[in-house]
C-alpha cells in the first residue's frame, strides 16, 4: 500500500526522502561538528548527544508508524453498488439505525459518518484529517496519534538543535572573523585549519536553514500544531470545521436562520475523554510514545450492517 501511494503521489515520496535526510543530517552535524569539537571529554557531550538521539529515534518511530499504519480506510465491497436502487437502500439504512451512512460514488462503497474520500489514496478514510505528503499517507482515525507525536518531536528536536548550534556559531564568529561563504564556494585556497573552521561554519548555517524549512512545512504547511489539538477536544476534523465555516458563511450571506449541522457527540464528551480516544486510554505518560492503542471509536470499526443489503 505504501508503494502504491508513492506511485500515485511522487511529491510524497520526495517529502519522505527530505524528512529522513534532514534527520540524519542534523544528527551528523550536531555530533560531528558541535558536540565533539566543543564539548569533547565532558559529561555535557554525552548527555546532550544521548537526549538528542533519543528524541530523533522517537521522531523516526512516530513518523514510520504514521507512514505505514492504516489511517482508517473503509473496506471496499465485494460487489458493486447498484446506484439505480440508491433511494431504497438509503431508506433501508435509516430503518436499521445507520443514520449518517453515505455512499461514495468514487469508491462505490458504503461509508460511515464522518468518513471522507481522499483523491490521492483513492479510498474513503474514517475521520479524515488531511492527506499529508510528509508521511505520504492520510491522517485519519487510526494514525492521527502518531502524526501528532511526529509533529511534537519535530518541534522538540528543532528547538534543541537551535539552542545547541547558535551559541557555537556565535562564538566562532567572534573568535574567527568569517571570510564568508562566497570564498568557500568559489574555491579560494585557505590554510587547512581555517578551511576546517569554514566548513564547520557552513554546516552551522546550512543546517538551521534546512531544519527551518522542513519544520515550517511540516508543522504549519496545513494547520498549526495547536489547531490539531483544538480539533481533537472540539471533536471536529479540519474538513468538518471547513464545511461548517462555509455553511455559516452561506447562511450569513443568504440571511437564513438555520443552523449548520454539527457532529452530535462532540459537546457531550469531556475534553480528556476525547484526547484519550486519540492517544489511548492508558497513562498520560504513554501518550509520548508510539504505542498501539485501541481504536478511537467503539462503533466506527464495525461494518456488520452493510453486507446484509443487496448491492
């Protein structure tokens, strides 16, 4: 499935390469050009290197889980749906207590409430958040936890990296006035010691630029990180928020007093319960690790009512 997504979305494959390149490049620069030259032989070198590598390992683990986990794809039917009898099928669904179920004309399958079709994955995803090229996968009901953890560790690793690199770069600029990157890139001959210092400074400048671009694209390319937490505690996916906003704007322009439909359960559950549905019902400390948790909704996984119908 991951290979098929790479073929359908080459941009997602490129984003995966950029993600892993930035992680390993950051680890290489921090260890080889920051910690060893500046703090060699001290406890701070071992402690800082261990913490930074643990964060990177958790980042890669969460990213891998988000990439290869099923986001909550709605299974395809064994036989095609007879669209000529769609009205009777919908009434039959309502009689069986399956209000909110719809039919996707692209997948030709029944889908539960709050499921949406992804044009990249070409499948319907339960509680779809969005399709993220940085994980080359949809963010949905079953992998939203791993995606948010990936965002969290991306921010933590970048913050630790900037705190580490900038003081060393500033001290080097004071002790050794820079010749500039132009002299390094144009091949001006430098003494061996000066050449090593210039290469170190080049890494110190390139690394923050690369990390800044990746972090901004990952954390702010679609929605800010805090907006994802808000969407959880309000029990509304970004697609539902956008749809409700459009309906409110349409109601405002037409002057209608009708209220847009919202999810009927998001005001009944406490915020902690909504967070536990995504991150797991265990200890809050376990929310920091990419551990497998039970499905977020009790009834969202069952499709037993659908195969009884003639399709």
